[in-house]
């Protein structure tokens, strides 16, 4: 029966993709179905996909992998361009559709790797695809980050070396997934660091073979732009936004908030096997630490969001609020959703049960 329901959901989804009207403009959350269908049909594609597409072609032809596209240059390291291999044989329109479908499959695979019920994966993935932070990620490199840390999750306690390899795969897209090495380092599981370095060395070797100048070019186009990107009004990253809002006290407050959550979870974060909760917290730290952040950067947090929905209040309330926030704002304000979502997810790691658990009073009096 469950397989039949999954099949019906898939049929409806394919019909939706084929026949849903092309979107005109992303004006609200109601525009997401049209935007999703247009992405999957290759009618629209994101500028970041163009940068990965052009960057990979620059690598294999040993030409400039960082040309100026529209108003700027790619901020991704040249190792991220290696994933453009999957779209290389196609036109840019076809590449947009291929990457969007591949991203959907990756999200479903990641949910499977994160041990969610198999029968729920297809309908949940489709529903998630209509949630704007996920919809906008379908033409981004973020799904590679998600599947890398999901593969590492599977290996975290049984094969730290392979966990490090998969974390390395995630980190060559953006540097901050390397934070996922911390739980291994504090437990002195150095083989995870070895696996991480193996992946980094292989990717750098491929770059040096294809286009050594791409590494220099990356620093040329980004070295003078870092502060502007960090403090730019469109950047939704955690600490810079607190600094922009409140100055130094904002940075102190945000750092203290993170430190308190770490202290409250210190046993699971630093001792014993790496629990699911500890793993998800380090994923959150890797997103919080991003110097430049966008709504689609929230994609790696999807497993934690789904986990919080299935636990007791108030963590469940925080997670439901997270899903509602993007539905209430127009796309022009989407950058404002990131900070409240990250704060709510941090609150979800407060161990309320332990904080407020009272010991049973001893029996007194004579029976």
C-alpha cells in the first residue's frame, strides 16, 4: 500500500512538472510551484549554476575559470567547479534541468542516508522542494554539501577515515563543512583528518593538472572583495548580521549564545560515540560559521529540522516555526529569514528535559 502511495505521488509530480504553467516572477511563496516546475524543465537557471558551468569549462580548456558574469565573480573555490563535470555535455538550459533533477535525487538520497523512513522519503522530498530555501538550492552547489555530510554520518562511528573522505567532498564546495572534523579531532580519531586530506589532495592534484592558474585566479578575484561581501547588505550570515544590527555587543551576544548551547550539550559533543544530535549540531555550526550566507545555504540543516519536528515540544514548535517563516515573507525579504531560522535551530538544541527535570521527592511519613 505504501509503495502504491509513493507511485501515485511520483506520477502526480511528473504531471505537475510537465504541465504546470511557467512562472513569470517569484513574487511570493505561491510562486514556488511554478518556479520549481520551470527549473526542472530547464526553462530557468540560477547565476551560480552558470558560474559552476563556465568554471568547469575554464578548467578543462585551461582558460579563465573566473570570468565576470553579470555583476560579479564566483566566490566558490575552484575545486567546486569540478562538480560541473555532471553538466559539461549539455547546453546551459539543459544543464539547469539536469542539475535540478540531480539535486532532488541527492536530497532524497541524503534523507535515506540520514535514516529517515524509506516510505516517507519521496513525498517528503517533493514537499521540501516547494519550500523556498530548498527550491532555490536546486541550482546551487549546496546539495553536494548535504550528501557529503550525510555519507559521512553513516561512517562517523564505524570508519572515521571514510567519514573524513566524505567531509572532504563536502568541503571542496565551500570550506566551512570542514567544521565536521571537530567531533573526530576532540576524540583523537585522526584517521578522519587523514581521509579529509586525501580528498583535498586529490581535488587539488586534479586542479593542478587541468588549470593551475585557476587557484591563483580565485584569490585574485576574491581577495579584495571579501570585506565587501562579508558586510554587504545582502549577506545573511550569522555573525556579520549581528554585528551590523548591534555592533560589537551583537557579536558578543551571538557568540555567547552559541557557547551556552555548546556548554549545555558538552557531554554528547565531546565524549563517547558521535550521536545523531551531536552530528546535527556540528552541521548547524558549519552553516553559522559561513562568512557569506544565503537562504539556500540552509539546505544541509534539513535533516535536523525534520528531526526536531518528530521530538517533543518546544523543539518541535521551533522547527514548525522555521518552516512557516519563509511562507510569510516575499522573496525580496528572503535574506531576513536566515538569522531567525538559525537562532530557532540553536534553541532546538537546548536540553529542556534535562534542565527542568525534577528529582522525585523521597517518600516521607509512615505508611
